[in-house]
């Protein structure tokens, strides 16, 4: 009887010790600084911005990751504390976001708060920052095509790339040669796709691509202003205007005829975006129309918008 009592007592002691040990080991560790171009950090930052935009029902864009920290991973799960340079409705701010990621890479935004965490920080990512790419950069084109293809799968509907307005790349420090992250400002069309989109695409050293995020963005509107087309280069405008009229006629089933181009502007980097103000005849009536037409590097045209306007005044 005495032996049984001693055995029971020892078992209870071991049980308590084991429980305490488990409790101690389960306690999260302190946050430790990690590189801002860590793939997990990039995923978490873009998820935080996208989720906050949905929660606040407004446009939130990520400008840069100022700094990031992480707790000791547990079975592959991570807990990120991020200092983000973001814009809300075009107004810049610093925000501190806490994002958890489980062992299956499922993300959850735990908190988002305005913060002074970025005060005094230098511009660009702390690990290199995004830098503009030259016009016609092959990698940016591949990344854009890949992003559109992946977003088509997400939305379960076709998404077409109309043009790449701006492309940047962060090669960062600590990354393997050939690896990097693309930040793309795209004009795309498709159900559920806005006029402007920002896509973040990562590329490893073997050129494997991964779409990190796709979010609505005003990057198209803020990427410089349209400039008046030089009179020596109006051939492209004429082609774009004819295409717009022809395409709108097909879409509506009503014949339209171009009467006169009143004003033409253009902008773009990897492809041209034309904004054309013109007089168009429709069923015996002449109306003023403003159309936006994109032309990619292969001279493929796309009618982005067609609207009645007072642009000719």
C-alpha cells in the first residue's frame, strides 16, 4: 500500500513538472529582427494591407516595409510584427501590423494601428528597396504575365493584361543571386479587376515565380500625367482612335464613325496609354468622346474606356 502511495505521488510530481515544462516551452519568445525582404515578411505585409483595406472598405497601398521582426517559429508557424509605410486614400502613414502565420501558411491580421515606428527611417526598404526597371525588362514582362495567369485562377475567370505602367524590383541583401521581388503596376481587364492593380511577384534563384499579392491600386492614376502627343508622332494616335471607334461599334452593335480628333495625350513605360478626345458620329448625331486605349510592345491595342465627355471645350 505504501509503495502504491509513493508511486502515485511520484507520478503526480512528474505530471506537474511535465505540464510546467510544456507551459514554459509554449510561451512565445521575444521578437527578433528579420530582413524586410524575407518571403514570409513580404507575404505578411501584403496580406495585412489587403485585409486592412477590406476591413476599412477603402484603398490601402503598401509603399515599403520599414522593418520587421518575428518570434521564434513553432512547428513552422510564425508571428510577425511589421512597421509599414502605407498610404490610405493617398495619404501616407506608418502602421504597425501583427500578422500570424500557421504551419500551413494561413495568415491572420491580429492588429493594425497607426504608429510612429517609421519616424526617422530612411527611404526604401531597409534591405535594398524597390528600384525602377528599364523599359522592356524581360523579367518584369514574365512576372506580369505570370501574375495575370495566377489571378485568373484565383478569380476563376479570365484576366487579361493590358499594359505594364510601372515595374520595380527589389533584389535586397541576403538573397541568392538571381532572386528578387517584382512590384508591378498593371492595367488589366476582367470581372472583379479594377482599372489599376499592384502585383507583387517573387522569383527564386531558379526563376520560379510566385504571386505574393494582387491588390487594387491607384498606381495607374498617380504614375505621372498624360503628356500632349508630339505632332510628329500622331500615327500611333490615329491608329488608336480608329481602333477605339471600331471596337466600340462591335461592342454596341451600332456603327460609329470618327469625325475628328480634338486632342490626344499619352503616357506609359513598357507600353503606351493613349487618352483621346474626339468627335464621333453615331446614328446621325455627333458626340464628343474621350477614349483610353493601350498599346503593348507588340502593337496590340485594347480599348480600356469610352465615355461621353466635355474634353473638347
